[in-house]
């Protein structure tokens, strides 16, 4: 096996030895057979040849068995070790005794070449022999440690397969040398980061193979040394400490090898920082920097887009900006996507989530197989997604596969991975078999619970979605579980156990579905996956795919070559959205290929100047053109010509879709529900206007809200300042009263629990309490809970289920922000599915969440979204991704359709959702004319929020031009009996004097948080409320009416409104800036008819508060 994690403490699953798995037919058997029969021998010839690679000859010179000088590449040693892996594996599988004997001879040669201190790198050894000035470890680009790493890995595999120690003894001596080297580096402080760090994986595997803990310590030390590098580079991922990594950057092979190695370490020892880094960087790759083919590393070369923008850092073969994914110039080094497989495989063993094997399969079946010709003898170093007949510039590598190129790292890496492909078929846990890559095979499975059987998988996958499982040669009749991976692309299907079928829907895509096998000898499991052709579009920031789509079927990406159409050029072809596809079996290079046949549109280019950079658009019409599409892995096996994956889409006028606004308007017909929004602080009205806010919830107030002509009203609970006990009591009261009044008035209603867009507050307590009372009062089950914290005015968006908070120009996962560290409402997860599991303490698992994706919303897949909403039951959690109001409008349109169909939901959302559902149109921001009243008096600004954003806004305000005076409210007075009241009296007297003089008074609480000496959340909250009561009482004590009032912070602004101003009902005037609402106080308040500005603590940039105050002053 490749990674022996059977004893790794953090491995939830571990591999089945690939030697116990045999491909029996289909694509993977054909690829393995070709690798064994053609690729491995061809590579051996290349390494043996003195005139081509000179690799074996270099070892002979070092061993004193030949004369000459070093020739070839510095990383040739490591590439040869990779080939040895492929040779050992295929020889064992095919029982090739001759090849095994040759491998032993190579090991003898390497051992003889090795130096007495364990050092082994042929360039340096020959340099020392010739005394030509070449020294050890003088240049990281000599790849010495990279070579060591592949030596370690190959030696471990050789030991496991053959049982011999010959290769392992060499590896042990090399590891000893590395140990001394690192000790010297630590002592001297002179540290270099090895490029393409294969040695992290190699050392951890040495530990697993030998059980010697010093190799694990050495791997940890190697990773730790990265942080001591001086003048690090993004290209080598060492510009910043590893624990600060939050995105994928730099050289793609180096990056993927690095994180694969760190994942190996995390499998052996828990390190929350490293695990966080792995998740963040993985999300960066999977969500923003991966090609549809699984290719990694878009750029040939350039400057790093990160770090100091005034100091260019060279990068090559690298990841670029987010969504920077060119097609013709796509680099996508084969080794990078192979490194991605190694990384994902280790991530899966830590966390067996389907997305990791979805990615492995995408990389393996598309980019990796495409890098190898069908005859197994020619290779791509880089993997483009589009090839033109002619380019006006020259690229580094050939545009067709080659038998040999100087940088020969990819062919042996690819050979060993294809040879070892059966390793990726299964993993196991105590009593469960987990399906990885599908393909026809027979596997000997032995589980810890005693089950022992041969699992037979019969399928034509990836060309057919029918996969049949049976058991043979059952040695122990112990039952087991079969975890079937439902790929993320699967639109539907079914699972049948001995003929009893259960349907699969899109909501189960990207998950594992469990089948219990109680009688292995008499159980047949049949998995059917829909394999319909689908069009795939890219994120709108992927500029080179804008307005285009790719064709996929199952796990395969399809492309079109010039040989498959009579069109003059592929550039004239447009996808027909209504095209029908047929399948055809064709032969290329003697291999059976499952192709697709259809018709595209061909643009009439008469009079078109193909050499002009720009020219007038002339539309002369389109004609249908027959085309054939082949799997991307099979391209470039015929004559040289064009190739494309992405094609523009020919949307005819009749196919133009309704706008989001039109869909929303249509859905609103027949939706006659009163929308009741329970606001946990006053900032929830930051997107609306012309609606009422009630600050109590007695029956008269609620009845008044139901009687209004408006479709929506708000109840300010201010529950974020309540204890859990008080929160539960209040929400039960409100739910009972709303149900009773709704029944009296005969009006249906929708309840929205408006919470914080940065995920703080009493969740899930509030919505769970509301659900219980609604089901008790109305006797109707609540089917689902909508989770939609999207709030663009505050820079809050949700993508790939991860909720982000904009900080400057960066989108930061919410779990990494200061808001997640809230003493009372803190959390860890940024992924909303994980947030649900965290907050519900596992009552709702992340895999059970129903996720409405951006792709579904932006592609107007309303039927699919409706299907998901209708599938909700027993309070299922429904995650809504959104990055724009257009996305939310589409969702709300379908949401109303689902409600009209009889479904019942509660919603836990930020402020954007009530705005769209309530039909609130945009209006201009409010200005001085609407907001300032008393001209002679000054205004007052009260700042209670302690978040860093607020502190920066306060500093910026005081640096501004407005005529202000400021005073700190000393919250440390809480420790003195009666101290807070005395402090309030002092500050009030000062404020009256300032306001009366025509200046604006700025009052702010001490910027340091004085946390109580307790971890009890209710006690912490009580302390915050006491301080807030004292601070806000300043407004209530004022004798002079201010020209305007601004309160900043959720609890602060609520207490000012309800306790200081005594507002019972207010009208929302609108917003003074995005996300900053303004109340018009009612007649009952301390200052009737006063515009009151509610400034949330987490909204705006550093200048926003200053801009508002300067506008009013």
C-alpha cells in the first residue's frame, strides 16, 4: 500500500493494499496493462540510455563502474526512484521475475554509489570526484532533498512488496544523513527550503514502515525549518510561516507536495493549526484555482500576485490569481495534478468526505490520463485546455506529446500512479468498505470486525453508470457496511439491495450513502448513477470561459478536435443549448473510445478577417454542424490539429430567460403571507424602509403589525443581549402570540429569525424554540430551516457553503474573523454545513444539509432548487449560497413556490433575505436634509461595540474635520459599587454641555474588553448588559435635544432605542450608508420624530463613521 495508515491515530479510514485489488476489465485495466507492457519498459530504456537521460550511467560513475562526467538533470535520481516504484508495482502485479531481478541490480548499484555518510545525489558525488567545485546542498535547485524523498518512498514500497531490506537500508542511511544536516541547519540558523518537498511524505512513510519515531520527528523538523527561511518566496511557499497559509500560491508541484506532506503529519499527530491551514488552502484550490480537468497551476511564469506589490517575486509553473485559468497557455504540469491526488488521498483518510475522491477521480481520469498517450509511450509535461493550429508566440514545451523531454519528472510520476491506480479503489474502517474510484475489479477485503471476503465490482464505468457489487470467496460471514460514493456531478440514480430500490436525488450528490450487508454471500448491491450529458459553466470571474460551456458526462470532460468536425476551425462552433447527444464507439490507436455525437451551431464567417485584432460585428447567421466529442484523456492521439473544451453558447432569442425580478414577481402572485421578522438586535432593518419596528411583543403590538397594509413588520427582541433561558422564554411567548393572532385574523405568516451576518447569536436555540411552539400551536410540522447569512452591504457572501466576510479587499472565511472569537457566541466553522453540525452539537450532521449552490442559482436551475426545497422534512437545514441580490431573488422566487406548494419553513438569515422576500425596493441613501433637525445644537455619537473595526472607525472619526469633542466612558467603574451610575452622571453632564454649545459629542466605551473572571456565557453576557445599560442611560438622561443620534453596536443601539429613548414603535426611514439603518422615533419616545441612526459594529470601512458624521455636522 502507498500510505500505511492502519496505525495512524488520526486516520478514520486506511487503504486496502492495491496488490489485493485487481482491475478486471474496462478503462483502468487497459491503462494498467499499457503501463506495465509499454510505459514501464519505455521509461527503463530512457533511464538506461547514455545518450538520452544518462541517469543510470550517472549512478555507475558514482559507483566506480564507469567513467565520464555527470550529464542529464539534477532531479534525474529522484525520477529514477519514481520509475522504480512503478517497476516494483507492475512486476509484482504481473509476476515479472526478470524485472524484479533488474530492480535488485539497480538497488545494488545505488547502494554502491551512496557515500559512507549516507549522502546520495549523483551530480554532487561526481562533482566531488572530479573536484570541479560542485558542492553538496549549495543550491536548492539541485533538488537533492527532492531526490531523497522519492528514495524514501520507493524504498518503503519495495520493502512492503518484496519483504527485502536492501533498498530500505540505503534509505535509512540517507535519512541519517538528513538528520545530521538538519541539526547543523538548526544550530547555524542557515536554512533553505527544499523544492518539491517529497521528503515530508517520504519520511512519514519511513516512520510507518520501520516504526522508528525518529523519522516522524525528522519530518516535523523539516516542516518546522521552513519558518526559519530568510528571504522566502511565494514560488516555494516560504515567504510567510506555514501556519499563516490561507490560500494556494506559487509553484503548483511544490505546493501540492508540501500540503500532502503536512497532511501526512496530521494523520500521525493532531495539530489544529496545520489542519486549519490544510482546509483553507484546499478550499482555495478547489473553489478558485482548479481547472475543470483537475489541472493545477495555470501559469508558465510571472510575478506573484501576493505579498509586497512593490517587490516582484518570480513564480513559474504556478498558481496565479483566483479564477485565473487560461486555456491555450494553461501550464498544468502533470506532476502538479499528481501531487493533488496525493494530497486529496491523505485528506480523505483524515476526513472521508466524498469531495476528496471526486477530486481524485477528476484529476486521474482527465488531466493525468491525458498526459499519457493511448499507446503509453508519449507524454505531456503541461496540459493545455485548448490548442490552436498556430500560435504567434512560442511556449516552453511542445504542443504535442513527446517520448522524451529534458525535464523528465512527469513520465515516471505518471507511470507509478497509473501502476498503483488500484490503490485508489477502496479504503476501509473497522466494519466499513469505502468506495473510492469506481472501475471493474476484484478485491480481497479483510476488516477489523472479522469480515473476510472478495468484493467483486462489475461495471463499464466511467462510460456507464451501472455498478454491481457481489461477494465471493467469503471466509467469514460477518456482515459489513458498504459506503457508496455518490459523485458530486450525479443528478440522480438509485441504490438497490437484492432488488429493493431507493432513489437518489441531486441532494445526495457529493455524499456517501451507506448500505448494510448482513449476508455477504447472498447480497447484490446495484448502484445506478445518471450519466446524462451536461453542460458546465465556469464562475463569471474565469474570464477565458465567460459565456462558454464545457461538455461533461459522468466523471469525464469531453473535448472536440479538428478531426471530429468539418468546420474550418473550432472557433466557429457554438454549443446548442437544446442539442441531443448520442454515443458512438470509435477506435483511436487501437483503443475503444466512447465518443459523443451531436450538432453544434457553426457561425457564418464570410467576410470575416481572421487576422484582425478588432473589427465590426456582423452577424450572418448560423448553420447546424455535426461534431464528435471525445474524452479529454484521449486527445492528441491522431494528427496534429485544434482542440477545445470550452465553447461559446448560442442562446437564441427564444431561449432568453426571464430576469430574476420577473421570476420573483411571478412567484409573488398567490403568496399572501404576513412576514414577521424577529430581530435579535436593531440592525436587522439595515436593508429595508417604510416598515414598522415594534420594540415589544405584547398582543396589541403583534396585532397592530398584522393589521398593517405592509406585508412585513419587525419585532425587536434584542435577544443577543439575553441569557439562553430568557431567549427561550421570549421566543415561546412570541410564537404563541403570533399563532393566536394569525388564527384570529385568518392570515398565513412566515417567521424569519434575523440574526447576525457574521453568524453570532443564539443559534440554534431561537429557531428550535420557534419550531417547537409552531408545531405545538398549529399542529403542522416545520419542514426545513433556511440558513442565509448573505448580506452584500456588509461584504458577507456565501460560496461553496463557506461564509465569507470582506475585510478590505480580502474575503476572509467567517471562522477566521474576530467575530468568530466572540466570548459568548464564538464558533470555529466557516463552512455553513460544518457550522450547523458544530452549533447543534452533531444533532444535524453536515452531510444531511440541503445546499442550494451558486451554480444552481446562477444557471436558473429553478426546478432543481424547488426539488431540494420540497425534499426537506423534519426541520432539515437548507444552506443558501449567494454572492449577489440576483442569486437571492432567484432563491426567494423558488422559496415562495415551495411555500405555496404546502411546505413550511423557518428562516435564520441576515438582513438581505427579509428585504427580498418582503419586496422592498431600493431607495437613495438618506442625507443631511432628512436626518438633521435642531440646527443650533450638536449631535451625539455613542460607541459601545468593541470589535477592531469599530475601534479603527473611532480613530478615523477623531482624525477627521468635523467639530467634535470626545469622552471615554470608563467601564472599569463596574468594579466600584455604584461606579457605573456615577460615571453615567459625569458623562451626561459633559454631553449636555457639548451638545448645547453646538458641537457633536462622541462618547465611547473603553477600547479594552474587561472580561469577567468566568467562562460562564450568561455571566459574561450579564456583565455586558450592565455596562450597556449604564452607557446608554446617558442618552436617557440628556436635558438637551441633540440634532441627531448615532449609536454604534448591536446591544448599544438596541438599549438606546428601547431603554433610553423609550421607543415602542418606529418607522424605518431607510439607510444613511449601505447597511446602516435609520429609525424615525414614535410619538411615545423621549425625542418624538427624531431620526435615530443605528450603526452596526461589524459594518462599513474605516472611514464610514467619519463620513456620516461629517455629512451631518
